[in-house]
C-alpha cells in the first residue's frame, strides 16, 4: 500500500471516530425529541420513514424538504407540526452543519481537494441523529402500547 | 473514467448542487409569500411538481409555466402572472448552472452536448421545484400558526 493510500485510510479512521463520538453526543437530544413525538399522533412508520429516507438519500436537502412538507401538510397540528416539533427538529438538523464543519476543520484536510466533504459529514450526522431518534421512538411506542 | 465512476461523480455533483441551491429556492418562496396559499395554491404547486417530474425536455416545463402565466393574465390576476414569470426566469437561469456543472462532468455515453445540457437543466429544475414546493408548504403552515 502506498504512502498516500495509508494516509487516506488513516484519515478515514479519524473521520469515522469523530462521527461516532458526535453520534453518542446526539443521543440525549434525540431522546428528548422521541419523548415529544410520542405525545403526537405519529406512528412508527412515519418516524421510520424519515430514518429510511436519511439513510438512503445523498442529499441533506431531501431530509429537510421531507420534514418541511410534513409540517406543512399537518394542518391539524397533531403530528409533525404539533407544538413546533418539526420546526425545531429542522433547525437542529440544519445546525448539525456546524458540527460537520468542526469535524472537517479538525481533520486538517485541504478543503480544495475535497470541497464536498463537509456536506457529506453533515449528511452522516443527520443519519446518526435520526437513527437515535427513531430507535427511541420505537422503544417508547412499544412501551406505550403495552 | 469508467462509466460507474462517471455516474457516481455526476450523482455527487448534483446532490451537492441541490443542497447548495435549497436556500435559493426558499428565498424565491419567501419573496412571494404574500401569494401563498390563496393566489398560488398548493394544488398549482403540486401540478408544477408533476409536470417537472414527468417532463422529457426542459421546454415542456417552460411551456407549462408560460401557460400558467397566460391563464393568470387572462383572468386579470397580474400578481399570479408575475409569480409564474419570475419562476420561468429563475428556472431559465439554471441553464447557466447546468452549463457550469457540465464543464466538470463528461457527457454520458451516447448523448450529444445539447442533449446532455437539456437533460441536466431539466434535472436541476426538478430539484429546485422540489425545494420550492417544500418551502412554500412549510411557510404556509407557519403563516397559519402565527
């Protein structure tokens, strides 16, 4: 393996660790959202739908557009629009961009060489956050239905 | 560059573009917020979304928008006519974006440069409209909350 390839792998390992660390930090906030969402009329499939979208799309904007549409359609304010949950979640997901920037800055990579890295890390962080959220929500839903 | 590498690079470049331009589409919706949801209804916007998704050439999208503008003019709804004309201009300008993106992406196999440009222009318009519809819906919900 050449020197450059070794450096690439090392960088990838550092990046994965940084994302994992952030993911652990998000657990508490994701749990708070799950606690709020459980008090709405949302069911498991709707929250899982958001998680599935996040894990399959290559765009952060697909996730935020999805949420915006759900908030917009919830005229009865019983689901995503209840007590501003969807709006707050949207703001928090968009705010993960700052964490992505911090991670990329600390990596010390040349941003000109990979100008899309920050966006891709942002997408990964959104996926991590929503993975926690969906897991907590499903757990609470089972408890609620017992 | 192999065909797979080309496809991946194209997909990533378009995803990055879409995330970058989400804010621009949201600004368009914000600057026409007084027309939502009564003068420009969600049915009209979803109709636009369907046309944009099914269009085979960019000209099909432009024709639909021009038709909407003409209908509004005949009905004396000049503000609505203005909306559609502004949207026609906004989407038309995306041709320049498509040209810039194409400079960084080789053409897909079997496609000439004009076809490739038109296909990319149509694809960017579809993403812009996706953001526009989502933000307009979200904004309408916000107006109801206030």
